[in-house]
C-alpha cells in the first residue's frame, strides 16, 4: 500500500512529550504523509512513533494501516 502515499518533503520532525505513564518525557517522531491515490486521495495525516521504534518498516506499517482506515471511511 506504500504506493498510495508519500512522506511530505521535510515532513519529519522529532519532538518530546510527556511519557504515557505521566512521569518523565519521551522522544517521538512525527511523520507527515499525503495520500496520493484511492478514495482518500489528497488527505494529509501525521503518524507518530516513539523514537526507539523509529525504523522504515515500522513507519511504513503504521502509515499503511492509517491509510487503509482513511480509505475505508472515505468509501462510505
């Protein structure tokens, strides 16, 4: 499904946020993507992933899942 979306140029940034357990902070990557084809074409979204899980495979899988949901909703 990665052929249905692209990472927006300069669409990656690392940020810090409160840890899920509420104590301390964690680094998170935010990746902005644009859907290029299918029912949700033109939609722009942001996928967030903890820095320690940030790999091409993990980002691809996460964005693929998000785009699949966008296509499902856009098809209603």
